[in-house]
C-alpha cells in the first residue's frame, strides 16, 4: 500500500529532507516523503492540526507548550548563528567582537564602526568613522532566538531591556522578513551588520566575524566549534529536549550554537502511518547523517539516538507490577536464560527479531490506553513459562505498538512475579547495534 508522509518547516533544511526522501524511498518504494518549505511557525501549526506528519523548527518549544499542543520534539542537527557584516576591506573572521559590544550595536548604544568598544578588540584594523547599519529579522526566527539568548547571558542591559525571544522590539535597525532578505541587504549595504545561519552565510559568501566565548577566546563559526559547544549539552527527553546552546563552556566553543528540531504528534490512531513515520525518522537519524554533513550542518551524535527513539514511544513510561528494562539489560537477562517474548505480528517477527526470542502474538482489539480492557484481546498465556516466579521479558516495536505493553500487563494480572517490559523494543535493540535474527536465519541453524 502506497503511503505519502508530509513535513512542513523552514526553507534552510529543505535540501536535507529532499535527500532523505530520495534515499529512503529508493529503499522503501511504497513510501514517499514530501517537505513543504515555509517557516517554523507554519510547521508547528500544521503538525499540531494534523495536516502534516512532522514539523521542523529551530525554536525549541517548552515542555508546557509541547503538552498543550500534544506534540513531541527532538533535535536532529546543530548549526551556528553568526553576525554578518559588510565592512569594506574586512574579510571572513577578521573582525572580533565580544558579547557586550554586539549587544550595544543591536541596541543602538554603539552606532559608529570606530567606536572604542569595537576598536579595543580589533587593534590591527583601521575602522571607519561610519554609521553602523543594523538589520534584524521581523518574523519569528530561530536566529533571533539564539542571538537574544546569547546576548541575555553576556549583557545585563540586553537581558533587562530586550530579553530572549523569536521576535523582539528592536530599538534600531532595518527590519527584514527573513534571512534571504537579510543576506541581500547586507551584500548591498556597506557598513551594515546582521545575523544569519553559517551554512547560508558560506553559500552566499557573506562575511562572518569572530566572537568571544565564555572562556575569553575569540572563535570562528565552524563545525568543530559548534561540536564543542554541543558536547556540553545534557539532552533530556523529560523536558522535551528543550535546550539552548549559547555561551557554553570550552575554549573552542562557538557561543551562538543552535539546534534544529523535528516535531511529531505524541500519539496517533493510524498505526500504519505512525509506524512508517517513525521508521523514516529513525532512518534519517541513523543513516541520513551524511546528508546533513554535506550541507554544512552537524548531525546529532549517535549516543543520543536511543534516548530520542525512546521518546517517540506512545506507551506509558512505567508499568505497575513490571520492571522497565533497556536493550543492554535485556541482553544481560537473556544471558541468564530469561525468556524473551516477541508480541508482534508474524510477518514482523519473521523479518527481524531479538535472537532466540519466542513469538507469542498479542492480538489486540482493545484501546491503546494504559487503562485498556484486555477482554476482547487474544493472548495465549499457556505458551509462557509455567513457573510464575521465573522472569519473562516482553517487547514489540515501541512507538505506536502497544502489544508488548499489553502482553506484559496481562502476564502481571495472571500472577507472574518477574515481568520485564522492554519499552524501547526492537528499534532500541537495533540502535544499540545488537544483532537480530530472522525466521530464515533461525531455521538455518
């Protein structure tokens, strides 16, 4: 059955999703992916309304916002937001600015290029006695959010008067709609300054500056400095991965590092569509990292992928009477002869399963809810170990798959004392790089 997934978000990452769509569809001919490049706000709006399967943004939503909208978000790449200038005779990375000076420029307190504050960090440059032509974004934008987050951390005046936001009440400057108009304005306007995303800056040959980071070092915006800043972030699914990566520690850290996020609905009634969406996004995170790198962005480290993957799970975080276990714990339990029960449909089990897993299909007709009534469901308890004091592990595909959860619940109610629920299921097992078995390979042994 052919299926089309739809995404909506910013224009900048559109080539990434085009590459992901092409590569994924070539491997999965029944699925096509379309990405509508509009803006982050529209992406959030459409995924919330259910008219898009996923959205894309560089403005992280708070946990409360995610809960109200019924959404989940996760980071998929990092980049640098950088000031860009048109200062005749000054090229990439030659001009050095600290945070307080940059805040003064964008607040209108520093209005000439030869101001003593700029001259102090640029002793080798002859600065002109020219007015600084400031440009800033008018629409909601992650660039404005990241810039204002950084300046709020390094300038008390900025924090008090301007604050942090995707839109601001700018006291000076020329308003521009988006980074494309920003680039055009900077290129055509001598003595101007604005801000943009580094991949776009390089592609359009704009001039970036060096910024002083939290250690006092002046650094340039490149992938190594972005990576160093990102290494300091402790990503946490419990707060919806809502993190800002500005003014981070590290001698080489870029102080205006930005994360980009994918948004999906927390739950879905369309099992097939949900399964395919999560399969595509999981593929992108695992195998689409080169598509991100080739376009001058930094993909997320693979160490965070299991946490991201587990955050997609629609099932509850705990199960009364059972112990939730990770892939590595399943491996340890299985080594001690604890049986593993695969509750998925036969076709999925035959394609790939945890080695030595037993297949006991949970035929569910009940609601996908923690308070489900198992009465209409069918699960053959007689195939479980006779000793109810012995341990037993249940799993399925995670995401929209509730079969493992329900099988474990039924086992607990049947009196089994050592029930383990592998919530992350086969996707987490694969993310860890553990081997899988198919019905064919099992039969051949």
